[in-house]
């Protein structure tokens, strides 16, 4: 009878050891899956951050181009106004030199 009890105890210990081992493997597998998922999220975060950086750099470049164009347009406006003033002066001088001629 003691032999049967010893064998039963050993069988229970073996079953418990197998259960602990299986649980440990399951926990390790779940941990690995979580780590893989976290790594995928980190990669996605890096990819999106790089895209955001590129979009921001592109927007800054576009803004700088627009500012240069605005400044060029203002300069053209100043030159045109200066030309208008010069044209008016020439027109007045022409009228002083020959007042009978029509301004065209």
C-alpha cells in the first residue's frame, strides 16, 4: 500500500511539474508576443515620427519659398511704382517742352 501511495505522490508531483512547466512556457510565449507587439508599435511610432518630420520640413521649405515670392512681389511693386513716378515726371517734362502735344 505504501508503494501505491509513493507512486501516486510521484505521479502527482510529475503532473504538477508538467503543469508548472506548461504554464511557464505559456507565460514566456505571452511575454514574447507582447514584446513583439510592443516592438511593432515602436517601429510604427518611429515611421510616423519620421513622416511627420519630413512633412514639417517640407512645410517649412514651402513657407520659405512663399515668403521669398512675397518679398519678390513687393520688390516688383516698388519698382513698378518707381517706374510710374518716373513716367509721370517724363510726361510733365514733355508737356513743359511741348504743351500742344497730346499725352498718350
